[in-house]
């Protein structure tokens, strides 16, 4: 007679009497970065060195400002909790507070849905205002 795995032991996601699942920091960071791109007015900020935009300076292989690209994301998983740090750009002239609030809420919900981890903090650094990008297409 077989039985289905019981509820998590000790409250940790991915843990039951058969074993446990550990999600690497890099996997959670990638999930968070992809979730940022779901918010229309946020995306990747250009890679900078001493305030100089390296993509504009012609340095190959560096990230440029792109609202469809993955932003820089870091995650620190500690048991069943995770802390996230994001570096993003925001489309001008959108409200930085509104966009970062939307990013924080969406990333927190998406990471929790896909991993079962409790997101206890989402630190957001806005590194650039995307002023030279075309606005999103208008719906008619």
C-alpha cells in the first residue's frame, strides 16, 4: 500500500519524509530577473564603470539599457527564506516609486509562486532612467 507524501516536515518548502529540495541562489536570482521584465516600465540598466556606460563606449559583451533584457539580480537563500537585490532601469517619465513598487510586489509574488520560498526583502537600486528608448506601442 503506497501513500502520498505528507505535508512538509519542519515547514521548509520541498521537504518531506522522502528528502528535500534545495534551490540554488542563482536559480532564484534568475527567476527574479525574469519577473522584472514582466513589469512594462522596468528592465536592465547599462553596465557602468566609474559612471561611464560601457555599452555606449563600445566595450563588447556588456549589458546595455534594455527594458526587455534581464536586469542584474542577486539572491541569498537561507532555508525557506530569500533576500533579493535588483539593479534596474526605469522608463522616463514614469514614477520611480510606482515602478519600483510594482516590481517589488510582482517579483515577490512570482518567486514565492515558483519556488515556495518566503521573500523577506527585495532591495531595488535604480541605476538608470531609460530616456532614449522608444515608448511602448499604443493600443488603438
